[in-house]
C-alpha cells in the first residue's frame, strides 16, 4: 500500500518471523531482506560485568549487551544468521542470547551488517563523547564485513538524536563507511501508536496513567514509513539512497535454497535402508505371527502380500529411513523401561508399523487400510504419533538426542497469543480498572464450546474503551513456548538449517519456526505425546510388583 519495493525485517535476537515474512513478501511482490537485530556483548560473551556506559540511564541490562543488525545477502548468509542465533543461545546467553566480535567473524560470509540503532556500541560511545572509541569499533566491524558494513542512522524525534546522527555521520566519514537510513518500526500504521504503548504497559505491569513508566520517546514515529517520509528527514541524501540500493545487493532468489533446502528424512546412517527396512519388517512379522520368516509365504500369504504392498509405498516415497530410525529408537526405549501406547490415528493401518513394533494394531485383523496413512496418489509425509507415559516423555526425547545427536533433534516451537478473556482483562488493567471490573467484562463472554473459547466477536457487553482496546490486543503474540508433542529428528545438524533457541540458554533445542513452517522447510515432524493414563498404568504395575 505504501508503494515500497523492499523492506528489511529484523526482530530482536530471533529469526522466528523469517519464514512468514519471506512468504508474505513473495505473495505481495515485496522484497524482504531477512535479518536479525542481535544482542551484542561488547566485552565478549564470557563477560558477566557491566561496562562503563552502564551509567547511562536508558541502557538496557546496564552494559551487558548492545544492539546491531545483520541481514542475509543470499542463502549462505541466511544459514550464517541461523548459526549465529544458535551460538547466541548455546554459548552467549546472559539475560539475552548474545553474540560477540569473534562469533561475527566466524559467521560473516554472505552477511550485510549495520552499526546499529541508538542502543549500539558505536552510538553509545558517541553519546558518551568518545567518538574515537566509536570509530575504533566501526573499523573492527569493517575489518570483518568490508564494504558490506553500513553506518546506521534513523529519525524518530528522540531527545539527543540529531546530535547523535551528526556524530555517526562524522564517524562514517573517518572510517570510510557508507550511511544507511533505517526506521525502528514497532507497528505498521501511525495510528497503532496508542495500542503499542498500551501493550508496553501490559508487558511491564504498568497502567496508562502512570507518569513514570517504560514508554517509547519520540511520540508516534515508530511506524512503517513511506519513502516520502524517509526522504523528508534531515539526514544526508546518501543515507536514504543507500536504503534503496541495498536491496540490489541481495540475491532474493537464493533465499529459496535456505528456506526450502529439500526434504530430509530421519536416518540411522546404515547403508541401503530400503533393504534393511524389508529385512527387519519380515523378521518382526515372523515374531508377531510366531512363524519363521521363510515360512511366512506358505502359512500367512495374505500378510506377506499386504506387507510387500505397504513396504513398496513406503520405499517408493523415500520414507524407509523414517521407519528404520523410529523402530531403532522405540526398541532402545523399551529396553530402558519406556512404555508406549498401542498406536493411534491412520498409522494403525500400516502393517509394517505393526511388524516393527511401532504400533500394536494388526491392520489386517481390524480391516484397516494403508491408504489412510500413506497414499501414492496423494503426496503426504508419514505422520506417526507415539504415545508415551507422561512422566517418561522427556526421558524419551533425551534418548533420541543421544541416538541421533544433540544438534539433530529439536522440539517444535509455538507462540501463545492473547485470547478474548485475557484481552479484556489486560485492557481493563492497563486502563486502571479494578480486578472486579475486569471480571465483569469477562462475564459478557459465553463459555467454551467443545473446548474452543469464544472470541470477542461473541462479546455482549458495552463497546467502550476497554472493549476497543481488547479488540486490538486479541491475537497478539505474548509468549514463545514449546509444542506439547512435536519433535523433529534430522540426519544433519539443524543449527544451519533452521533457526533454533533454548529456554534461558539451557536444555534442548527448540525451533523458532512453528510446526507448519518446520514441515514447509523440509523437516519431518514426529509427535511424542505424553499420556497421563500410561503413567497411571505404569505406576499401578510397579505397585503390583512391589
């Protein structure tokens, strides 16, 4: 709508929105330069101390981290951003997932860098009156990125901003770095300023009428600006021109290579997995039917015929490694005391799954068909849900990590959004209403139907300021978490294939992409579901033994 041909996209410390923005850009014909505003550790990721600029009142987590933006020029650059995010979470987490100069140097190929916003190293030194230190840091970055480094300037009407920009212009001239005008866009339209300000109150537990609370200075200038608004700023024309020219340096077609690197099935790494799958399937069928494998054809011809047909569908689809890997994992888990359910869903119609012990349902006996699970006329990935005792689910995931590699297994990430009741409660609180008032507003929503909570379209109360603000809040992302069941197991290191994070830098990997995006980027999802009734059964059996 703004007539902008390209936009840079860089969230704080994460590439979670990269796939969604890339797809949106393709759909609407907009070039999206995928990036990340990384948290930079000025003294290195091993440092836990504040540095001298922590004395500035507006420094976040005093001096422990600053900001800088990196953008992918091509597929290699995008993979390097993935690797940087993984390293920041695995090695650099302290308050935030941080990177340092050594990590930037290691993953610099195909990456465009900017010196960063008002919260960057260079900007902070300039604000402290130490342009010499700002120049020194800029030269360190230039040594890494060469002509791919830009000195970032922006106009938001913040106090001291004009003096800062003048210092950045001087620094850029001395260091020989081109200027780049950017915008710190936290919402799309200028009219969204009040909603954004209210949402900041939600995140900080403040109310709108509080004088001393966290807020963005610079009024309502944090929207997505038109080219005319950008040109209208007081900055040198070079900075605005470079903003447009930067998109000519990016190979947007090559993003496809990183976003769709091709399907990778889980594998055990053994040679000729097609042959291995046939062998262990027939061996397992013999055990199921209490018959020697060589006698199966004579005694159970129907089972042999069906097993051959089902295996052909699996092997022709390229899914042999998936079944071999899952059989190996479940067999190992059973030997270590993990208990499983009988199998669920369409996978119960897969006879090889029964033969391998992945399910405990005889699809011939129960007249279940393979085509509900895999159909050669309908392209779809195998999706086997594994029920495991709830108290053993994490142990089972750890076994998968040990078997396939720590960096080859990840839990699928999710995002929690604000529902209708929570939106009304948050809106009432932000506007200074009491807890009882918030409850009264929520009482005008009907109860859930079949477990689905009602939206604000079902609200029957007054459409006043609380309701209007709640409508703005509904659907906004408020938390990042982990899928209750979804796991991916990859034959390659996931860190350069998909963005990953860790909760507070600890535990196993979690994907920054949600389930649909994980599968769209060629990764196979498995569901390990923790069931409480299996825990109850396991507990009962242990008590009987005792």
